[in-house]
C-alpha cells in the first residue's frame, strides 16, 4: 500500500523525497489501520489535493491497491490452494493453537476486518480459519458507511446479551484497540515481528498500541495458554 501511495504523491510533482513521502504515508496508514481500506485512500486523495494535484476517487485508489496486492500474493494463494504452503506459514505464530484453545473454552469467535468482505472470507477459507468463525466473518462493504468495527462490536454484544467487559479483542491496529476499550473490553495488542517471526514484539507497533490503550501486548500466540489463564482469572502468579 505505502509504495503505491508514494508513487501517487510523486506524480503531483512534490519536491519531497521518496523517504519523506514513505514516512508520511506509513504514519497515516498505521493511524488508520483497522478501519476500512477506503479511509486510507480518502486520506491519500486529501494528500494529493494538498500538493496541488487532482486526485482520483478514493474507490479507484482502493481498487488499484487491491489489484496490486492480489498480483503480489497470488503465489501464496496458489500455494494454499495446492497444499504447497501450510496456513501456519502465513499466520502469526501459534494462531491456530489459540483458536483451538478459545473454542475449547466455549468462546464465541468473530472476525472484523477493514478489508473488503469478499476478500476476507476468501482468505479465511484458504487459511482454514472459517471453521473457527463460521458465519461470523465481517469485512468492509461497498457502502463504507454501513460497516465499522465499532458496529460489529455493538452487534456482538447485542446478539449475545453481554456487557462489554466480557469482550476480549485481539488486533494490531489503532482502531480495534480503541473500539474494544470504548465498550469496556480487554484489548490484546498483537505486535508481531512479521518479517523476522522472532518471537519478540515489534517495538514500533508495541509503543503505538500501548499509546492507544492496549491492556496487554504480545509478540504472537506462543504463550497462549498462560494468556488465556490470565484472561479467565486462573493465573496463580
């Protein structure tokens, strides 16, 4: 996403360096991480206007981004379809383990993503995650005003007739952490080192997610048993 945005902003004739534009884009992409992709594209259009350019409609930028993304990840998708790639290789470490443990504890599981719903459901099926979430997979809609993670959270609480304090949310974006905290839930920030898979939290993600109010920060799910014991009030120390 960021390289595409840098290219779009360079087309305005700005004298900013690619590195300056990359930092600008990275900052607002991460600030909006967790919201529908269209919001990041709305911001891109605003930045084009600020530089005297004539922006395209945000939905055009979104479609361009999706096309570029699908092209880039097609080999992974093919690998999953053929069985050449195991889903675990593309998930945060131990994701399947914590999902199995949550299901065993009777937790009701939901996905809320800012990516278009058709892509979210397709990826969930390819990764074998749909068995955990069933019909409770929610993504962005064409009319972006009809969907938000806050709306999904409200629906979860209403359907299950529970207080927000019963909600535990996992995510790596500002938006979900803020939404979870807004209803009194427990927000677990997953600050994964995606490139290195080192088992250590990404410092940049960690600091920013703590700043937005995360209750707990983890690098991945390798210590999920201890985490769930803590969340369920079973920890002894």
